């Protein structure tokens, strides 16, 4: 959130010194780094859509999902409140929304397709048949950057309900938030179906280890 929403806020504060390319690259690099330093501990979900996908895939226990999602939302909101306190209320605190001339349904389908690709990348690199270990962070971070480069003017390239909820909760503006819950959730569900078709049911050691980190043995 600090990298994603922060890039938008600081770009506004600095009169465009960051630019769109850097703004969409920053969150991808942040996710890459977080997966590398925290993935082995908790799975580094960071995203309710990813938690949902791991649960549907059988790689993560449903009983732990409410706590994960709650912490994701709290972290996102606190990050936006930090940006507000330090830099002021600029650029909607990095809020995501349909771009100029973009209808809600267009943004919704964009978020669905983007999240389908993101979750497919995560599930694919975490499977037993194609587990690439720490290098999965490069694939996931690279995908986030790629998605932002081509689609951020359309929908903000959120792919993450927590990413979009943070600015909404901090500012109290929930006008477009439904798009960023429905689209990513639907994309995650479809990605689980695609993973089942390509690799069969989940629950293999690679997926479980990636989803739970050190919690896998608990």
C-alpha cells in the first residue's frame, strides 16, 4: 500500500515527479521484496483474492482466512492514514477507480481478467509440478508491473480488494469499491478452475508450503 497508493500521493505532492511508469512499477517491486522476506513465514498473501484462491485450491485452511483478510484490510487502511498524516489528502489517497471515459463494467471486467492472470501466476509457480521457490517472487512482481503498465489508466490495475479498500476506508468514499471486490474475487475463482483443469486438484506440498509458509506443519 505504501508503494502503490504512496506513489500516487507523492506524485501529486511533487507535481508529477514520479510519473505513471514508476507508479505502477513500485508496487510490483514491493510485492517481490515482501514475498522474498516474508513468504516463508506466512505465505505473504497481501491480497484477499489470493487468500480466497488458496482456500478454494485446498492449500490454505478456511479457518485462517478471516484473520488474514482482516489484517490485510487493517494494514491497507493504516498505510493510507499514514500517507494522509504525512503528506495530506492528495489524489484521493491513491484510490482506484475507472479511468476517464471508462464505464464501471469495463473496469470490472478489466479487474477480473487482471486478477485471473495474477492468481494463475501465483498458483502456477506454487504448484508441485512447477514450483520455482523464491523465483516465484520475480514472476508475481513482474506480472503486477506488466498489468499496471497496460491497464492502470483503465481501472487502476488494483487486482487486490485490500489495495482499493485502504483509501476507501481512510477517506470514507466507497463509490467504486464494489468493482474492486467483485472483479478480483471472480477472477480468483476462475483462476482456481483453470488451475484445476491444468494441474488437477490442489493441496500438494508445493502449494501448501507456498500458501502457509511455516504454518504448513501446524
